[in-house]
């Protein structure tokens, strides 16, 4: 089975090369430690006696952010050393900035092909391979299996599309390759656990931790002094209502700009904070703001904004939790058609921000359903009803106050997934007794 994968993989890479080459040039930053993608990681120091080496793969900013508390626990343990890999340029930059001096090594994940994967495994030589969310790499898994190394998928989540593919009769042949005997799964929810079981994954190798993204919120950043300071920095007065567009995708900024313009014509003192999913879209978003005639400011040019600006474009990365403290309510991106899947709603909810999403949030069904049930989220059936929800929140301070309270109550009920996950990992590598 692995032989067939090794034959097919380079063919698929060649077919996909034009798309990914264009994407890499568009987003930039992929030249960073590029040789690591071919498995050319540095030769690491010899292992210390009594210390376990963990290779943790977090594909992008979202996955890396969800690990913040867990990584803090592991890096504080003298019996653990961490090698951290990633895939996207933004995720790698964030990893370098936050963990570069604390991990044993950090860089791009190697392409999942025998020559590259084998070379990286030989140099990193981990005692456990850990992947975040939904990454399933056959060659990576095979290398671990050949060495008798445990593989753990943490915060495990199968999207609707991935689940349908893996459930297909055409894919059942691959299950032995994708679900080796040394693979354990820590699911993000009970619903996700049931999905793995429906794929005939052994029940004794899957547990539920809760969503790690609950713990990803840096509580030290959340305080009223920060809120006052960041509002002043962004040019928002204490009386102004601030709408934040979080992780927005093309077309969604236009919706928010038009809403703010409409409300301001009704004499509502409202301003807009745009935090796009991809900061490199700044020129595209600038055109939207220019065409609307809305005074705006770019964070990449100067953090401090003049008070006469109506829109603030936060075209930077890794500052979402800090910037959101300037907002009064928020819209979560990638939820308006034609976009689908949604983005993680937990960060704004953790700040007590009333939140609105469009109809598409398939990647966060469990979380959004629970937030809806607890009165912390409003979901529009289409673009029009989503806009109406936002308009209502802008004009109803009592509704904002009630939803903010519900956000905080929901967060209090979520427990400590990172502590559960760290304990499970330590047991697997033998540094904590069962």
C-alpha cells in the first residue's frame, strides 16, 4: 500500500505544482528554511537520558494558536524537548517569534514523500509524533510505524468533506495506511469521536479532550487597561461603537463597509476594525475602502491611527486577541457564500464579544451549535439576514450586554483541554505513570 502511495505522490505534486507555486508567490515567505521541506533539517543534538523528544506538526496560525497553553505546559517540563514544524509561511513566522528560543528546532514540515520524510525522521529522531486537528500523512505515519514511535492526533477534527471521503467505499482500502496500529486520537468533541468510530477506528485508542482552542486564549492579554489603550491606539473614542470583522475573506469586507456607511448615515457613531484572514490581501481591501470613500488606516504603516479614520485595517498577523479588545461586537469571516467552512469563533467569544456569522460554519458545527444554544452567537441564513443581525447589535446595547454575558458563561463551562492532552501525551512517552 505504501509503495503505491510513493509512486502516486510525486505525480500528484507535479499536477498541483502550478497552483501551489502561484499560491506561494502570492502569499510570500515560503523561502524561509525552504530546504527543510526537502527533509534537510539540521542534525540535532543527541538525546538526553530521561528526556523525551516530541515532534509537533501544526500546519498554520490557527493550529499553532490552539497549542499555546499545551506548548507552555510541555516546554516547562524538564523531561520534554520539542521540535516544532509547520506548513504555511504565516504559521512559521509566528512559531519563530513565539517559540524560536524555547524549542529544540523549528521549521517547515517535509513533503510527505519517502526521500524527504525519511531524511527528516532520521535527523529529528523523535520519541513521539504529534499532529494537530486533521493532518493525516501516510509516509509520515509509515516512518513512525517502522521505528515503533507512537503517533497522536490531538484536537482531532474531521471536516464534513474529509469524513465523507474517508467513509467512501473507494477509500476503505487506504484505512490501514491512514490509521496504523500506533496511532491514537484525542478528539475535540464527542461528535468528532463518533466520526472516528464510524470509520472503524478502535474505540480503545480514541479519547475526548474538548477543544484546545478554548485554552489558546492568552488570558494575560485580557484586561480593561489593554482595551482602553488599544482603542486609543486605533483611533476609537470611548463613545464609538466598534464592529470587528475577524478573519474576513474576499467580499466580506465590502459587506461590513456598506453596513457601517449605512449606520453612519443614520447618525450611529460606529467604526470598523478589519482583521483579514490573510494580511497579504491588504491591497485588495484598500481598493474596497477607497471605492467606498471611507477614510482608513493601515496598521502595517503605523500602529497609531488618527481619530478621523472610520476603518482600521489590521494587516498584520498574530495580534487578533490584542486588537479585538478594541471592539464592541464582531463578525466572523469565511461564513458568507461563496465561502464555506467558517473560522474559529472562540477568540472573540473568549473576550465576551457578541458574535455574528453567516450560514457557512461547517468546520465549527459543534462549537457554533453550542454557542447558539447558549445565546452567545447569532447566525444569518443568508447575506441579508446576517447584515440585519449586525445592524441590530449595533443599535441595541442591551442585546450586546446580554450576549457578552452569555459568552463569558459559556467559556467558564469548557474545562481545561490542554491539561488533559498534556497528561495523555506524557503517559504515551512514559514520563508520567498511568
